[in-house]
C-alpha cells in the first residue's frame, strides 16, 4: 500500500469515527470468510458496517476525533463494527459474539465516551432508534384513541339506555 492509499484509508476511517453513533472494536482471530460475510450481512441489515483496517492507520485517523480514547483497544487483529444509530452496531456485535466464540468484543466508543466490554453490552440492550420512534408514536396515538373512545362512549351509553327503556315498555 503506497502513501496515497494510506492517506485515503486514514481519511475514510476519520469519517467513520466522526459520523458514527457507536464504534465497536473486536478481535476476529480464527473467523472464516463465511463467518465474516455473515457479520457484514447482519451489520448491513441493521444499518451498520464492518471494517477491517490496519491499527496504525486507525490510530492516526483517531487523532483529534471525539472517540480518540478507544485507541488503546486497537491491538492485534481488530475489526470495527459501526453505525450511525447509537445502538445498532453494538446489537450486531453482541449477537454475533453470542453465536461465535472466536469473535471477542474488546470495547468501543459512543461519541466521546469510551466503552469497555460491559459498556458495549449495556448499549446493545438499549432500544434502537426505530424502536424508540415506535414507542413515541404509540404514546402519542394512545391519548387520541382514548379521546375517541370517550367521545363514542356516551352515544353507546344512550343507545343502551334507550334499548333498555324500549324493552321495559314492551314488557309492560
């Protein structure tokens, strides 16, 4: 790899570190190509990506970035799982690590906050952006359905009272 290619990789990694909501660093020693393809597919489905890069270039790209504190994790054969959604990459990495013991999560970063192994696990248990939007929408929709039920209730009560009076009048 010549100097121009290295500069391009550093620039791409810098963009990843700046724009990602979360970056998870893991060791992938012993994973087969098929297993790595599975990890990449899972990340793609969740709206994230997977990147293998030279640690030295990644450390250069981290300089001056909010997540610079995770540079210590970049040793050995590391893979970066990242996403704009602050929890998607962590969920993918945790799920893949449970299915594959060769994939060892070291930690990561969420904005300026460095995450250890337990931190990545905690982030993975949080609801994703889509789940939060669905929860907010249901909270907003619930009062509207309650109001509609309250408005419709008096009419149904009046109808049942009238039918009861009508039945009593017929019986008498």
